[in-house]
C-alpha cells in the first residue's frame, strides 16, 4: 500500500509545476533596448538588462516600461537613471539673447547659430539656440585638456614634443600637430572619456581621424571653458595655467571672434573654421574668456552654413557684440537691484 495514492501524487505534481513556473516568472527582469529620449531640452539615456540573476532590491527599483515612459514625458529622469548633468550655471533661467540677436539672425539665410555666455562672478547665463554643431578647430582646446588630464593621471609632465605640438595647435591652429595629439589621446574614445570628467554632456568626438567634426553645443563649450578658467576643475592649476597662456597668445591673424566684444588686450580665445566638402558651406566658431567693463565673461559662438569664411567671421563678431552688450546691461541692472 502506497502512502500517497497516484491521484494525489499527480495533483501535487501539477501544483509543483505551477509553483515552479511562478518562481521563474518572478525571477525574470524586464528588458529595455538602449534608447535616448529628448524632452524639455534634456537628454536621458535609458538602458535595460536581460539577466535572471539581478537582486531582489534591483528588481524592486526597476520601473516598468510604462512608468519610465510617463516620467520621460513629464521631463523627469527614470528612477534608476543617473541625475541629468547640471547646467554650467546656477538653476536660474538663462537670459534670452534672441531679441538682441534679431538684427543679426535676420540676415542669416541658411545659416544656423548658437550663442552662450556666462558671467563668472554671478553665475548668470545667457543663451541663444541649443543645436549641436561641428567644432572645427575649437576642439583643439578640448584635445589639449584631455592630453593634460591623461598626463596628470600618469603622474608626468608633457614631453618636449607634446609641448611643441600643443603650442602649435592652439597658437597657430596647426592641423598636423592636432592630428598627432588626437592619436596620442586615443582619438574620440579618449576625448569622450575626458569630457565626462570635465563636465561636458553634449559633446561627442569625431569618427576616426576627423577630429574637426566633433559635435558640440555652445553651452557645453561654456562647461569646457569653466574647466579651463575656473577653480573647480579636474585639471590641475598648472594644467589650467598652461592652456590659458596659449589661448592668450594666439597669432594675430586668429584673434577675431569673441574678442570683438572685449576690452582691449583682455581676451583668451580659440577660433575654428571649416569648409564642408559636400555643402561647400563654412563652419565658423569662436570660444574664449573676455573682460568687458570690469566683468569677466566666458563666451561661445557657433555658426554653420556660411558662404565664405569672411562672411562667417563678420556674423560671429556681430553676434558677439550684440550678445555682450545686451547681457552685460542685464547683469549690471541685476547687480544694482
């Protein structure tokens, strides 16, 4: 005589199978393919896993796909994603440069432009446009910052050759020296890794050897300038001083751009210009530190679609003067109230 009749054993077996199936379902995690959601001017990256070995605490925190979508639509980061990177300035709303730039943008045609300015003392910000642009040669400041950051990590000084190439790259905008240093830093992966530490969130290195088509925004260039000219930076004081000195001594033929709005002799800058082979249009950019009426500003002007380099320089300088005049007036008004 059996202790468990066959009918009861079959019933228990079925219950055991159902229990096992429930257990397997509880140990599965939902899967989300990598995605990027643009909302409210912010970019959120959402990734998921397909592992059956995630901890129970991880499973409890993982939102369902509908919950992630709802947060994204509301302009919030997913619960399990890192917080969005901070703005280069305080949380106050940036001053809109659109009205001040209206006379300049009215002449644009096919041009696109973005401008960002930071008043160093107050942290106030002014912006116009948020598109990404080719860097052209302004990326050379970023390349040098990356090289110096890597040298710091290795506990060494730049070699004689690296210093010569760095000087030629910044002061003369020498492309051969830039290409050599681009390879030295590990090309785009090396630049992108350094930019994470420098606080740049909207810049991506150009593919292969084409460093000039690195993509960036005017606001990200302000973040770079903060890392170069500010005290709170992963770059050492010596590294910052080295970049600053080179940017203050570019050759005379390359001192156009943001210097148009500065008091005489107070500018540290780097300009970039590039003619695209397909469109035959010019990219003309200018970034730097200027002093105006006793205040210090960091400024970036990015322009794309110019018929000639000369036209681009003219538009950049008109935009620089109009932006600086309006923003400095705004800063003075705020400082007296």
